[in-house]
């Protein structure tokens, strides 16, 4: 029998709240997705002005971060021609993202979910995702 640690809806909303606060601070409306440890969606917000395409991108970033247990930008470093992981973005029906802005949510060494943020530059998306995690961790 397995015991699985998983984010609750309330915890997902805390992650979104932290990401939204940073988004408002930098003046870039974002799409923010939070998934459980398997990559299944828990919560989503598209801020007023968040890009239409970013809704799907945010979900894929969160999925990648949780299911692969690593930040999406880690794939960006290896998903280039000549590297062994080149083409990883075509796997799992094209859902693996190598664009910065997806981070795993880790509690006590376990990946309990993922957050994906999209609509800004990859650096802005990463900044807001990290702000969501920082805000969440401060509540533990």
C-alpha cells in the first residue's frame, strides 16, 4: 500500500495567491495552474489580461514540474540538438514543457504537486512561480 502526499485545494489556492501577488507587483497578468503530484489539475486562475494561449502552457508547465519532479527550465538546458534529451518536449502527447515557469512543489522531500505560470517572459514566469512556492512554504 502506498501513502501519497498531495496538495489540497486550499493549498493550491495559496500557491496561486503568492504567484498572483508577484504578478501584480511586476505588472504582468498571468495564467497560473496548480496540479497534484500526478500532474492532475487542482486549481487555475487566468488573471485579467492573461494570454489565451498561456492557459494551456501554464497547465503543461505545472504537469511537467510535478510528473517529472523537476523545474521546466531544467529541460530547457538539455532539450537542444546534440543532447540526449533533445525531443523530450514531444513526449507524453507533447505535454512536456522546457520553457521556464514550471516548478515542482516539494514538502519534506516529496513532490506533492507543481505550479505552472505563463504570460510573461520565461524569467517573469519563473519569478512568479517561485513567489507562489515561497508564499506557500511560509504557511507550513
